[in-house]
């Protein structure tokens, strides 16, 4: 198991919340704008057809300008989300190692690296805000310019038979219906809509069908010659970063079959790192690992491994059901544990392993993996 990627977790949480909270609102805003606009235009036509010549063109121009800004606004929104994810990923990797950073005297380097990502997010936020100015222009053209035009063309309209009451009614339609509806559309679709489009586009490539199941039966590996060593490490070198000093350097080790090896030492000397390399969980910078003659990582080598948790962790369920020898995951060609062996683990075998003491819990996974 590995710790969750901070950047991926931040991106997933933010994107799912955006998609869930805004989709219903976008549907309501769009529907309200369509019905309100159609109703207002029908009302203006019923008052005087000439009023449509004054109100409809700037309204259409404002809506067209707003639609034209959606794609650039979505790009700026995506740049902001990417910058935020990168910053979260960097801080997620740095914060757990602050003590090591201080001990190594790398505060200035780490601070400069984090500062670059923070500056990138600030630039993306400013660019997004600048694009938001175009929404104000679209609102001014489509919702406020018709009011100015009605007032400016009032003498011309009155001279052509439009009554003063119809002119006042047209102002009421624009100020009380069209302008609020356009405001809701611009602020709702322009902000939440662009964010939702970016989220769906970024989530799409990450959605893939799960790999086909390979079956729940674990087949034992083929037999290997008796003279093949159980473990062979050749010039093994590993470091946790391209500029870091190697934790393990040019390690050569051969463990014959039938022997036991214990790596003992204080915390931080690389015991867990060595275990991760042997198990195939870490990729060495240089060198090879062979388990019973098979390269690691590899399908054959994976079948030769068993899981013994470092802490006193146990799996759910009763031990007799989760044992790979006598439960739901039978080994082909291997018989169940004989009664004398089962009697050595009576509490673990018949009951739940969770409430057992720590020492007994540690022995349960060892018994299951034997």
C-alpha cells in the first residue's frame, strides 16, 4: 500500500464537489433565462413591434459576446485548477518531511520551489479574473444598453405611434425581466458553467474500465531448482530522488534457500526500503532483484511473496475463512492444515482476530501465510 497522492486527492475532491453542486443550478438558470426572455420579447411585441428593433439587437449582441467568452474562460479556469493541483501535490510531499528538510538545511531550496508554484497559481488566478471582465461587458451590452437605447430613441418611437405607456412598459420589461435574467445567466453559466465544463473534461480521460478479473484462486508458482538461491541482489542502488544520496548503494546479497535473514538496525538505515525493493514496491535506480531465480517485479515473483504487516494489523473475518489454505481461497494441490497445526492457533482459528492481544494478532497473519 502507498500513501495517497495529495495532488490527485485535492483534484478529485474539488472536481467532484464542483460537479455535484453546480449542475442543478445551471439547469435552473438556463431554463429561467430562456422562458423569461421569450416572455419579455413577446410582451414587447404585443406593446409595439418597433420596440423589438431597439431591444432585441443589443440583447442578441450581449448574449453572443458572452458565449464567445466561455471557451477562453474555461481555459483560464483549467489553468487555475492545474496550478492548484500542482501546489497541493508539492505541499503534500513537502509537509510530511519538514523535519528532514530542516535537518538537511534545505529550507531555502524547498521554500523557493514552493514559491514558484504559489506564484504560478497567483498568475493563473489573475488571468482568470481578467477574463471575467468580459462578462461585465457582455452584461452591459445585453442588459443595460437596451435601456439607454429606449431612452435615446424615445422621440423617434413616439413620432411613429408608440405610446408613452408602451414605452414605460418596455422599460419595465427590460429592467425587471431581461436584465435580471441576463445577470443570472452570466454569473451562473459564466462561473459555475465554465468550472463544470473544465471538471468534466479533466475527469473524462481518467475514467477507464477496470481491468478484467483474473480470478480469486492464487496458483502457486512452478517449482524451482533446489540449488537456486532464495534471494539475489546484484549491485542494488536506490535513492528517493534524483539529487538525493542513495539509501542503498551497490548492494550485493545472496540468501540461500532454507535460511533466514534478519535486518536489524536503528530507524532510518533503510530496512523498510530494502524490503520494498525486494517486494517490488520500489524501483531501484540500478541493479537487479531476483526471487527464487525470477526477476522482481514479475508475476512469478509475486506468487512467491506473502504479506506480513509491519504493525499488528489483521484482516476482517474469521481466520478459518480468510486462511489461504482452508477457506475461501483454496490452493490447488495443497491439503488443509492438519488438526495438530490448527490446534496451535485455537483462538485465532475459530474467532475474530481483531480483539486479540497484539502478540497474538501478529502471529495470525504468519499462520495464514505459512
